[in-house]
C-alpha cells in the first residue's frame, strides 16, 4: 500500500488529477456568485426582494470573481504540487497527499469567506438605492388618525400618507408604505427596513443623536380653541372666561401656567366630557390638541377656531444620518408644497385648520 508505485502510475495519476482539478475549477465562479434567494445578496437585489437589511458581500471581489478564482486555483495547484513533492521526499505518500487536499480546502474556504465580508464602505447612498430600486419604503402611522389609519376599505389614508405619496411622486418611484407602531419607527429606520419615517415624528435631543430630520411639515400642538366671535388674542384674554380641559393632562398643566387668576378652568375626568361641555356652550373655550379638533364634524370644526398655542411640537420627517442627497430632495419638496399652498390644503382637509406659522415658515434647522 505504501510501497513504490508502478512505472507510469505517477504520471497517469497526475494527469487524472489535472483533469479533475480543471473540471472543478470551471465551477468555482458559481460558488462565488450567491443565488438569487441567498442570504448574501447585493443591496439592490436585497432592497427589491425584501424590506429587511442584509449584509452585502464585497462588491470588488464579486465583480472580479473570475480573477479571484484564477488566483485561488493557482494557489491550490501550487500547494498540491508542493505537498506531492514533499510526500515523495518524506516517504509518506498517502498521508501527505491528503494533507495537500486539506490545505486546498482551507485556501478555498478562506477565499470564499473573504467574498462574504461586509462592504459597507461601498454601499450606495439612500437616494441612489431608492432610484436603483425604483421604489421608496416609507414608514407611516398604523392607527393614528388623522395622520394615518385604515379606512372602511382597509386602505391607509391620512395626512402623513398623503405626504408619503407626494414624495414618491416627486422622486418618480413606486411607494411602499410600511405601517408601524410608534415604538418601531426609529429602530426600523436605523436598521434600514425603511428609507424615511413620515409618522407624526417629533424631534428631541435624544432622537437627534440617532437620526436626521427634515424641516417641519405637520402641526402638532396644544392650544385653546373657541368660537370665531370669542375675543381671545393672547393669554390675558382668557381672564373671566370658562375653559374646559382634561384633568391632569399636558394641556391642563400648560394652561395653568399662562391663564390669569380670573380665568375659570373646568377640569373633567374624561376628554369626551370636556368636549361636550364646550360644544354645548357650558364652557366658552376648550384646551386641547389639534388632533382632537380634527375629529370634529365639519360643522363643529367651522365653529371652532384656534385662539392661542399652549405648546408647539411640530412633526418632522426622519431619515438616517449622512444621507444628504435624499434629505435635500425631501426638504426641497416640502419647501415647494409650502409655497404653492398644497401643504396648507392638505392640513385643512385632515386637521380642519390652517397650518401654524411654526410649520408654514419653518426651514432646515
């Protein structure tokens, strides 16, 4: 078994191995090219197939996979030849030949692993990804009227939904809406499940450390509302008037800070009770959020007017950091629809009130 080989056997065996090696090396490129349903796909294939982020492989090695295979094949052949020669010298032919096979497998495994390394530095920016994919994924409210909710036909509609449609139209791409709960908005953006968040998103210092924001696009504020004929131009005008408010709410606290001592604040245990007191005329004014007023009927909304703002916290579009191209596109679109009045029309439809100055005249901060 370990004795000398017959004459010509070595040459014949070498030729057979050469043919086998050539045959196998022809199939190596397919191993360097992940299948369509592989976990390791490039960013464009990943984004068109699923909304979940996948680790991309090194683009350079994929583009030059034939060259890589050639180099690996040459290295494997050299190792095999070296181990063959060493095996003759050492007298352990079979053991050393298997050592050569193991060495070849090791080299090939290292080369294949290299092609699967992340290549974040070669990732296209978000705008380029959207254009290549020809679709933009936007997080919208799941059940938060009037910003976004399902209608009677199970289709999403609302202020934020309409803004998402405008952005997709401006970019000339398909809109893929992703309905999310509030707690899932920023994590989905950071994990690149979505490209933008248009979901009544407020801005605060903690969030600014994680993501970037567009200019303000939607109103979200607490205020004092009343009939158009009620004369209230500032906090001093609240003196002597009855104001209905939900007990212990944020608007209750803000109202208590600015209302003069002569103001009569009627605190109710539930929001419907406070609204009922105002609509029936028992209270001249109502302290509430603009979202609550948007739920009024057309007649009730026309008979109600914002008097003063207690606390203003407008909404912004969220985007991942360092995505300047896409952010600029979004801000340019928002500026345009503010100037041509389309954003105000949208606000009148969904909030039953015009945009406040904090939104209408806001710019990039």
